[in-house]
C-alpha cells in the first residue's frame, strides 16, 4: 500500500466533515445586501465593504472550534457562490496543503 503524504489530498471529495474552511481566508467583497451583521464588516483600502478578517487572517464570522460559518444564513453572495467541492474550492485546499510543505 502506498502512503500519501499528509499534504496531498487523497480524496478531493469535500464534505462539511472534511472542509478545511480554506475559503474563509480569502478576501470577501460585500457586493449585495444579505444581512451580514455590522460587526463582521470592514472597509478595504479602496473604500469597499468586505468581510472582517481577524489578525490571524481568518474570517471573523468563522467559528474556530467547528470551522463553520456563524452567519451561514446571512453569508455574503460570494460565499454562497463558492461551492464546496467545486474546482475553486479544491484549488484553495491544494494551495493550503502545499503552503505547509
């Protein structure tokens, strides 16, 4: 049996149980009103509204214990369109995995 190093994704199938919340480190522009609470909104260098990210780079709405969104029902449009397991998701997961090599 061949062992796959832990930095490679053996099964690209992503579920809530295997989600690494990689997308929660990306800048998220708020381009529609979905009801994101004000405490999670920041202003970028160009004056646009974005999701607040904490000093560690993760989205402020991410629960660090469960790695799940605390405002899922009111999440921004970009988060709604970034589908779990889609090619963009897999690319971000692979990028995160190779970052720690």
